C-alpha cells in the first residue's frame, strides 16, 4: 500500500503526458490540486510560440505576407511573463513596455522544450504591434529576440525539438541571438529543417558543430526549388555531422544521397520515412537497405516512381524489407499497379498502415483492397479516401470485420456522394472493433444515416471521433445531428473527443456537449494524418 502511495505522482505524471496537445484538459487539471497543477504547467509551457501561432487554418509559409495579423494578440501575452525575468538593467531598455519584476510560482522560461523559428517570428511581430508604430522597429524586435534567448539560457531551458524554418521574411536576428547562447540548443534530440531561402548556411554549420545528440531529423527539402547540388551538399553535411541518428524523415520529390545513411548510420538508424519522394534514377536501394543493420521500420507515403526498377531492387534485398506503412497517391503510368501489388505481397508480414488517396479508378482501388484482404492482417491505420463505389465499400467492410478488426485502431474514410456515404454510415457501425483510438469520417451526411451509424456503434468506444460534412439535409421527421449525438453517444460516454466541421455549422451547439466531459475541438485541430501518426508512433 505504501509503495502505491509513493508511486501516485509518477503514475499521474505518466497520464498527464498523454495530454500534450490537449490544452483544454491541461487547463482543467491546473484547478484540481497542487500535484496536478505542478504537472500540468510545464506541459502548457513546452511549446508556447507554436500554440500562439496556431489558428483555424494552418499557416502557409508560402503565403506568409502579414501572416502575423491572423494571430490572436491575447495568445501572445505570455511574452510579458518571459520578459519579466530580466534584471533591472535589461528591463529598463523596454521603456514602452510596462514590465514588472517576476514574482511567479513557476520558472516558466525553463519549461520550453520546442521552438519553431517561424512561429517565434510571427508571435514577436504580433506582440510588438500592440505598442504601435513607435516600437515597430528592427532594433526593438532584435532586442526582444536577444532578451528571450538570454532568459532561456539563464533559466537553464533544455530544448528538445528545434524546427528550423527559413524563409526570406524571417529576421536573421533570431539566428544571431540563438548563436549567442549555444547551450540552449545543445541537447536537442529532434531537428526539422524547412528551407525556403539561401542565406542561412552559417546557422546550419553552427548546428552541426554544437548539437551532437540529435536522434531524429526531418529534411523537407525541395531540390528543384534551389538547384540539386546546393541541397544535396547541404543535406550531406547535415547527415555526416550527426552520428547517432535513429529516425529520418525525407520529404519532397528529390532526396539527398542515400549512401550517407548506410555508411554513417548503419548501426543506429531504426526508422526511415519517405514522403512524396521520387525514386526515379535511384539504383542503390539494395545496397543501402542491406547496410542498415538495425532498421526496424520503413514508411513509403505518397511516393513517386514505384516502378519495376524500384521493385527489382527491393525484392533482391538479402534481408527482410520491413515496410510498415504504404500510402498511395499516384500510380506510375508505365508499370501501373503491378509494382505496388508485388510490394504489398513482399511486405505483408510487416505492413501495419495502409491507405490510398487520389486514385480515380474503382478497379485499381479494388485490386489494392483485395490484396490487403488476402495478405495483410496486421493493419492498424486504414485511410481510404474517395471511396465512391459500392463494391469497394462492401469489400472494405469485409476487410475490417473478418481480417484486421483485432489490430485496427485508426480509421479515416471519405467520399463525396450521398449514395455511398449512406452505405458507409449504415454498414460501418456494427463491424467496428470494441475500441478505436481514432475514427475520421469525411462524408456527405444525412441525419437518418448518421443516427443508424451511432446506434450500431454503441458497443464501440471511440477516443477521438471526427465528423466532416460538406452537406447536411435533415428531413422533417429526422432529429438533427446534435440530438443524435446526445441520444446515442453522450449519455453512454462512448468517446472523449469530438472534432466537427460542417457548412451548416453546428459547432457552437456542439460545444454544449462539453457539459458531458466531452472535449469538442475544431476538426483540423483534432485531425491526425498518417504523416503525423507515423511521426508519433514509430
């Protein structure tokens, strides 16, 4: 009994870690007791700049002009709390900002774990705008950057994730300020590099020299945007300088030399993910994968040139090709579907995540579904989009009910027709497993069909249910979606989170359901695409 009491804080902390992105729940936890407050506050302050920069629509750095105007100024007030940690001399420099000495219960600057350079640029731009044009000067903005990183350094903040987003509009002063305090980024484990401008080679060299503990790298380079030699040389330097890589995420059509992975990381690299990568002209796959001695998972997401040349290399590898994820967006025009079929059959014992997107042919989709049904029983994440064919819908039901039900935990299904949405809603509920972590339905929803789905799925607990409907048309005899939710789900507490979007918005009404301890969020905030899922899971 005594040991159980002493383990309570550790158990509670373990539970709290599951609420990283659930700010509403964390805010509620603060009010429970001192222990819960002490555990919740650090999580709320791990990534404040990204939280403040978020809005209903994801910030597109390609359309970055005046992007800070879309940020809620109230979400930027945490900068005041940071700046109050300055000493008297530094605080006096902010003559237009009413900064009082810090007298807080927590050391908030020490909690920061994640930093995105573009988000801090947006937040500080918005923050200084509240003081009017008198503070809208480059020197004032620079002073804030330098002060913030000085505060982080003095309070021994230990950054874990660093997202280096480089665009033309971003201030170089951010990078100059970071370089003054290398200890702040010395221990980063996850590095993401998203380059849209040339001028920051010096900072990448700084990272290579000062960060030796990086285990995960995201390289979303687009070689064609800069010229192949520049990005390949840059990525080669990055890969060569980090010897302890365990995970690497490669994105966009052209990728750096894969030989670096096999030679420099043969005994460390455990996971590699290819997202929208072109394998055209790559003829060293067999050599690369045979030299990766501890590789546990491979993920191919919407990649190009999955053709006979690619497959010939894969099937001749003298060790298991542990393909965990295959998501298909475009079929090679020459070789067609056959390379994918061979890939599925060759990797069926390992495949855990499967999906297809913009494939117009019903027959091709049916070929894929039949192979999954015949060969793959370990599917955990199933994403089937544009599922607009009765035979394919029935086949999907058969796959779920008879083949993958025991492992399935994430489902995402979409189509854009009333007829097929109706078939899905009427047939899906009764074949779902007893428990699902995530169900995302992007359909044309008729209320009576939705009620059938809720009634049939009463024996399934769904942690996160997402509903996206571009069309909603109740009949006079139908109950609306709100009443369906309340009647069939809320009273039985069949899920914890609801993500919802509709042209005929029920969002404000659905917020009333929070009285049932259901967290209601915008659909986009709750959405877990397969890239994000793989990033977190593997």
